[in-house]
C-alpha cells in the first residue's frame, strides 16, 4: 500500500473513531436525559393521581379512571396503579397490574425504582399520606421520546457517513499535497545517472523534513560524484602510469632481440628493464596501500609507536636505497625531554610509509638531496616538521597535491607517480592527525605533521 493511501486510511480511521465515540456519548447522554425526563413525568402523573384519589373524597375510583382515560395530557399507553400497605391494589387505570406482586417488596426496600419492561417505561416509589405508605406504580410508552431518539440516531449515522466521506476526500487531497515534494524528489532522482551526477535535488522549503532529506541526498550525491571523479581519474592515471613502464619494457626486449648482443650489452639492457620493473613494483605497492587505507572497513591494529624510531628506520632505508640522499634530525627542545614524549598510539608500518614518502619527496625535489626533520611534543600531540630546499609547490597546486596521480607543473620533469602524498594524507587521517604544507617556489617546502598521542 502506498504512503498516500495509508495516510488517508489512517486519517479516516482516526476521525471515524473520534466521531463514533462522540456520537455514542451524545446518544447515550440524550437517552439518559430522555429516560430521566420521562420518569419524572410518570412520577408527577402518579402523584397527581394519588392526591386526587386519597385527598378528594368526592371523587370515586370509577370517576378518577374516567378522568384519566379522557385526559388530553395522558401519555401513550399510560397506566397507574396504587397499592396500600398490604400490597393490595386500591386503584388501577386499567384492570391489569403493571408489575408482579413480589416486585412491590423490592420497591418498599429501595423506595424508588426505574426500569423498562418490554417497550414500556416503569417507575415505582413510596408515597406517604396520613402516616400511611402507598406504593405508586406508573408505566407508559414514550412514543415521542423514542421517535426523537430514532431520528437522532439516523441523523448521526448519516452525518457519520457523510463526514467520513468528506474526511476521506480531504485526507486524500492533503496527503497528496504533503507527499508531492517526495514525488518531486523521486522524479528528480530518477533523472540522475552516472553521466549527470552534477544534478542536485530541490524540494520543500528551507526548514521542513523533506528539504532536509533533499539536502542530505545532495550531500550523498556530492560524495558519490567525488568518488566517481576519483575513480575515473584513478583509472585514467593508473592505466597511463602502468602502460608507460610496460611499453618501455616491451621496447627494451624487442630491441634486444633484434640482433645478437654481447653479454655486457645484455646486462645493460636487463639493468634498464629491472629499473623500470622496480618503479612499476613501487607504483603497484603504493596503489595497493592507498586502496587498503581508503577502505573504511579495513581493520587496523594500533599499538604504542615511537615516532623518532619509525622516522629513523625510514630514513636509513631511504639513504640505503639512494646513497646521495641525506636526512638531518633535530629536536625542538632538549633531547632528554622531548624524546621520551614521542610515543603515540598508531600503526607502525603505515606511519613508516607516510614519513618515508615525505622524506623521499623532499630529497627527490631538492638539488642538494637533503631534508631536515624536526621533532617536538607536548602533553597531547607529537609534531614532525620535514623541510627541504627544493623547487617548491605553486600556491594554485597546493589544494590538489593530495589527489591521486596529481603532478604539479614544475615537477613533471622529475620522475614520480603522484601516489605518495595521497597515501600519506590518508594515513595521517586514519591516525586522527593533521598535515599542513608551506612552500615557496625555488626556496623549499615544509610539511608539518601533528599526531595525537591518544584518540
């Protein structure tokens, strides 16, 4: 069942329940007052008859019966019986008794009773006259009152049916109007495909829930579009970066096979191919690491890690691979005070990759192949500053350096893949840290990393 139909039925059901309850209360109240008024009329008629019978000696029982039968104010099927202390009938409008003799004792006990017998209303009560107790029993058919109650019931049923029909139409129209923004959202969403992810959804006003839903959906579309763009760029750049070394390898092998060569020539060619394969291997490893750290569901193990130890190991590996690279360490403060405070909670292998990439980039893009690493710490944070004297980064390129495969214009002549900084940025994010960059063209670049000791 659609929401519109469900809302309409719910609305009609609630209104129907309220109207039925209200109608029952009105009908029951009206019936109560009808009976009460009719019982009072019966009681007054019985008392009047008793006074005429007991107080007026000139009026005989036969004359009183004739008066009652010809009374224009007599009630339909009216009958009045008067009983003495011995439950003997001293007067009756008609020859028959209204109630059974055993009911008279019940009247003496309760003093006054009201009840219905078949279609007649009956009232019985005690009447005192000259220190004697008489029982007055009166009955009649409330033709006018019951007809009015029947008319009231008919009016209520017809009114209920008409009200529910009206409420159903109003509820259907109101539900449709309320759900129209959702229908608009559905139509707009149906038009959004992979080729037009730049479209956004508009619905409702600025404060209702549907507008908030549309805003939330637009935020999701922003993330989806960003993911699509990253995937598209990733596939494009990765295919290019992988195709280039494969082309070089293929070309080297083809050239080698064109003619017979000496051992020295073969060694030179294979060394060239090995260098390309090593670059390709490094690229694939970086891509694999970037993919793993980009998956939010990937479980990571954290333990206590000494940042100075990680950076020292990464620098040694870097200088072993590239003998012309150099890393200079320093502490912002006294060594014996700073060094014990450089322990954080983190993943050692990931932090190793992050700082290795930063130091490698600093050396690679500097003419002197040298970076300076400064470590500091306080009660909450460990800070690492990596400074080089390289070519620098254009201010317009700084916002894009953490995108995979991005290469700044002034460093495209230097070999690289543009994967190291995005990988580093993601690793720092996973450790709830911050990374900032300050750079001047041809003067150098400084990367500042802050990592929390606990998170």
